[in-house]
C-alpha cells in the first residue's frame, strides 16, 4: 500500500493515464481558436470599414466617371470634370486605347476657416479606356465647355468595312 504518498490521477487508474492531463492541451487549443476568431473579426471589420468609407466616393480608380458610346463612324465620350481647366488635362490615343490625364487643384481657404465637409475629390487622375476598334488619332476632336469634356473618336480607315468589288471573268 502507498501510505504517506500523494495520489495522482495516474496512480488512481493504474494504467499511467491521467484523466486531467488533456486539459492543458485543451486550454492551448481554445486559446488558438480564440486568437483565430479575433483575427478574422478584425479582418472582417476592416473590410466593412472599407466598404462604408468608399460609399461617399466614386468607384476606386474611376475618376472621372465617363460615358462612352459607339456608332458606325466611331465612339463618343463625355465626362464631367468641373474645376479642371483644359490646360490641366491631356488626352492621348494609341491604337484602341484612349488615355485621359489631368488634375484638379484643391480649393484654398483662409487659415481661420476649416472644412465642415469636403466631398469633392482633388489631385491627379488617369483614365485609360480600351475601345473595340483602332482610333484615327489625327481626327480625334475634343471640346471642353462648362465643366464637361466631349471627345469624338473616329474609327481608323483600316478598321472601317470596305465593299470589295467582285470581278467577273
């Protein structure tokens, strides 16, 4: 008999098994699970914040917003960019690609004034659009009036359908 000695779970069951030994592993596992849940919740919160922050701005990378439509003779583009002057913009055409570049300067205000709300975007912008046909760069026409840019993009002659005469023999 084992008098005077403290009995453990291993001694009680006699097979070298400790019924309480697994709880240390369980505690570690629970801690890992809690950390993973906290990380996922943090990531989810960041995504939710991003989604709600972007609601008051145009779609990322889509400044300025444009409308483009095509007809038989070419494509037409309009975009509203108030506060930008023609000198602050650049339009370039390469093959099927149109690129709009420009900038809108921030409004200045007196030192003792501060914004209550500032929603208009400022800074540089670049929009690159692909069209379904080559553009005749020599015939592109751009007009700017009252904050609206209008661009006419004619189809390159090589892209236009040609009627082929069939010769009879």
